[in-house]
């Protein structure tokens, strides 16, 4: 029984990441393909089914949209389109929120997660990894006494959900590990320790990284 359990778990650990990756890519491909209207399907255009045609078409449309909007005429049209959407009450709220998140996360010069930090959460004495995202806006900063920073505390093993907190800069400790390494550490629930950080480095005081959040 011990022999079976040992090698079964070994095989499971090999197959599970592969199956999960294939599943995520399959769901993403189906979602993008479902955006193609019926009159642009390969059956309607060529009379035969072509696997992956819808996905390739969506990727091409996204690429050419980016190329078109990168020039002066495309930027002008995009500005007018966004101004039109900004006049529709419900659409305006959804569109602006998604656009702000997208600009922050996917922009080439964006810094959605600036630094991996160590904070005490959800109580004193319990530590977790969080990410420095910036500083509170002027209105909130004016109501807070002291130097505060904005952080994002991700959940495990799904870091896409989490908690947004504002806490004193002195209450966070900046880590030497990169954001990517910290994300991998969180997803693995602490099981896979960063090999480059063995033994763990000495944690720096948050005050030494004051220019990061400015």
C-alpha cells in the first residue's frame, strides 16, 4: 500500500500541472473563439470546419486593432469611442473600471505590483506575503495620520483574488525576492520555496524602499 501511495502521488504531481495548464488554455481558446459571430465561422466562409480558426481570427483582430490604434487616426477614433461610452451610465462604470485595471496590469511601463513585501495579516503575529501597489490617493492620504502605502494581499492558491489594504509604511518589510518569485511561492502555498532564497535573506526595513512607492 505504501508503494502504491508513493508512486501514485509522484505520478499525480507530474500530471496535475500539465492537465491544469491544458485545461486553462482550452477554456481560454474556447472563450475567445465564442466571440466570433456565426457569419465569420469557417463553415460559413469556406463550408468546412477548421479547428482553431476562430481563435486565430480573434488574435489577428486584436493585433490589427493594436496596430491601428497606435497611429494618430486610430487614437482619435478610440478617444471619440471612449467619450461616447463615457456618456452611458452603466456602461461607463464597467468600461472605465476594466480599462483602468487593464492599463495598470498590461501597460508596458505599468507597475501593478512594484515590490513583494512581508506584512502581519490578518492579525498581529501572523505573517503573509503581499505586494506594494502604490500610495493612497490624495483624499484618503489627507485623512490618514502618517506615511501610508497601498498593498495587495493575494489569496492562496489563487492570487487573482485578495484584499486591498492601506497600512503604515513602517508596518511592512520589503523582501529581496522578485514579484514573480513571490507569486510562485504563494501559488504553491509555501510548499515550493524559492531556490534562490535558501537560506532566506535578511528582510529590509520598509523605510529603505520609500522611493519605490512614491
